[in-house]
């Protein structure tokens, strides 16, 4: 297969050849993607941390408080014993 055949096929299907990117463009794109991923990871860790705090607070409720909100000690135990990564 000749290179001209490949180019004809690419042109036929509407594939556009982009000019080569500079190293600065590649670096900027990589930094943007890495920043997005880091922010996503921070959000996950914050969610996990909040779950731990809420479950600990739930486990500290006394029987009167649990009756007030309509849950039992068993409900508290089930929720409080979940790992932090599980909803």
C-alpha cells in the first residue's frame, strides 16, 4: 500500500491532519489534564472524609437522639460500620 493511498482514504473519510504541536502546547495540555485529575481526586478524598465524620457523629448519638430522628441502634451500627468508600 502506498502512502498516497492512505492519504486519499483519509481525505475521503474527512480526517483532518493537524499540524504538529509544540512541546509547550503538549506541556500545557498535560498540566491542564493533570490539574483536572488532581481536583477530582481532592473531591473524592473530601467526600470520604465527610463520610467518616458523619458516621462517627452518628455512632455518638444516645438513645434519646436516635428515637428523635427515628432510627434504631441497629441502623446506626449498620451505617457506622460501612467503610468510608461505600455510600
